[in-house]
C-alpha cells in the first residue's frame, strides 16, 4: 500500500495542503476534489490503486477545504490558479493526467485545454461546466444567481 507524503503548496495568499504518492517513477497524475465538504483524502483508495499500476499522483485540498487555508474568498478562477500551482508538482517525464470531480471538472478541462500544461489524459467524474459570467465571482449569492439565470448555463462554458 502506498503512503501519501504530505507537503504544502503556496498559491497566492493561500497555503494548500497536498500529498504525493510516488509509484517508483514519480507522479504524473493530479487529482482535484469537488466542492462542499470534499478534500484530498477522498481520493486515497483510487490513488493507491493507480500506484499499484505504476501511476504516481498528487492531490490537494483547495483553499477552504481539508487542511488548506482560507484567507481570501473562493471562486472558480481562484481554484484554477490553485490547480496550476499543484500541477507544477507533477514530474515532467511521463504523460501527465488530471482527474476532476464535480466542480473541479471545469478546472480539469481548463487545465487540459492549455497546451503549456502538457496534459495528455483527462478524466472528469460528473464534471460540472459553468457559465463564463460565474468564473471570477466569489462563491456565494452572486455566483449562485448567475448559475440560476435562465439564459446562463453550462452550454456557454469554454469547457463544453
């Protein structure tokens, strides 16, 4: 069984709790949790199964989740910045992968769409897609209002 090695990532004003499972050839997969009460530990069984197949990984707690700080308001844009900081922790030699669930589906797709990130594999699980008008808004009433606007919607997301 692979044991995660805990470390911190500085991402703007936040300190993200992270851990790494090295499968003997580094870490090539980034796992991003969803919203609500989610955190990186929920990925542990999958990450250990990946490690048994030779795929090392990094997982983070987004700010405001798990063991990470929450000094500034959260938004999709902030999550993307945090995910980019975590992506830098992957080893560059193997094909890189990103897995995002729920809210992080949008973040995973945005990472994969940027060729500079060199992501060759993408998996989203019940991946969300958001109207661009919601991207910069802090989570809360204004963000929710955009999501509930009839003319807005996931079809306008660059992730679809």
